[in-house]
């Protein structure tokens, strides 16, 4: 029994701070201490500047072999493709009207790795996890964008060009931060102390601000618990995708921190960027918003349960 409580305590140490930061964001927004303008500006600051700086600093100080963990990247890409195809099959059977299928599929496989996934990993394993998961994050983020366009194009009969997709990927600040740091890691080139110190100030703000803004942007008013499509996307995100990626990682021989990173990244809720993409392409935006809110709430509980179970089996 004490072992169970130890494992549960470890899992809560990973997820509870995230839950509290998200809850604080919700409360601050309801108390009008932060407003929509702050949330919008803070979110853009975190995504466009602070998180890229955080990733750049960590990667640039890490040995290239630690960053370029090929087995981790292959598992992330392979597991994501598996989750995508399984959800496509499920959506074809369960989701009506057909125009909503792409929204549900995107909500089920596209995780908020850049904010909540990273926060989970840092809480579990410290800065070591940032270095190990950075290139994983970059490669899987590229895949997320490509697959999201494919599934939304198919279900909505809209056609976003491959060139515009590639341009959006190339302009993604997280990917820019990761790629620009790789030469420093490969050639083991140290950054000037002044740049490191200044960058640390930015980096230390990244996750707290991003989590507060994520919480503040959640609107419980959009919830529709009777929506079968929203529940299908939610269960796909909080249960099916983490399970498929974790099993893929286990069969590929990953254990310890590497297995934990795959599970935690996959367990992050649906990426907030799925909403504007759905809206821009003429999809069911309220359904996308529902899935984001439901998976953000559900992720904390299912991630805690999953971490407890994996640790009790000695896999983490």
C-alpha cells in the first residue's frame, strides 16, 4: 500500500502544479485581474519569444547526442501516425456529420506539447527532460501540422495548399528556436555569459506565463457534455493517444525517462492552435473549443493515473 501512495505522490508532483497554475489562470480571469487583452498578449509573448528562448538555451548547452535521440523521435512520429489512423477509423464510424470528423481527429492526436507537455516533463525529470524532448517536440509538431491539414481538408472538402502548410511550419517559433540551437549543441559552442543570463530571465517566465494564459483562456461556458463528437475527441486524446504512443514506446524498448517523456507529451491536452485552424478552414469551431476545454480538464486526472500505473510497474 505504501508503494501505491509513493507512486501516486510522484504522479501528483508532476500534474498537481500544472492543475493549480491552470486553475489560477481561470480564477484570475474570472476575478478580472487578467483580461482577454492580457491573455492574448501573454500567450503571444510566451509562444513567440519565451518558449523559443527556453528551448534554445537548453539545447545550445546540451551535447548533441542527448538532443538528437533518434529512437525517441522515431517512436514519436510512428506513434502519432498510428494514433492518427486509428482515430480516422473511429471517426468514420462514430462521428456525424462527416464534416466534424476532421475536427474530432485533430483534437484526439494533436497535443499541447509546447506548454503543458513540456511542463509535465520538467516537473517529472527536470531540465534534462527539456534537452531530451526538444527535437522530439520539433519533429512531432511538424507532423501535427501536416496531419491536421490533411484531416480537415478531407472532412471539410477544403484545400489548403502544401506550400502554405510548409510556410507555417517554417515560421513556427518553437521550431525556429530548436533548429537555431542545434549548431551550438553540435559544435559545443558556448554562449556569452551576458546572453545566457539575459536569456534565463526570459526562460524562467516561459512556462508559468504560458500556463496562466492557457488557464485564463479556458471558457467553461462552451462546454457541451452531451456532445457525442466532443466526448469521442476527448476520450481519444486523454486515453487512446497516450496509450498507443506509450505501447509503441514500450515495444520499441524505451524505458525510464524516455518512456516517461513519450507518455507525458502524448498525455498533454489538445493544442489550443487547433481552434483557430478549425475556424480559419470553416470547420465546427465550437466543437474544437469543447474538445480543448474537456481534454485540459481530463488530462490532469488521466495523466496522474497513468503515471501512477506506469511507475507501479517499474517502467518509469
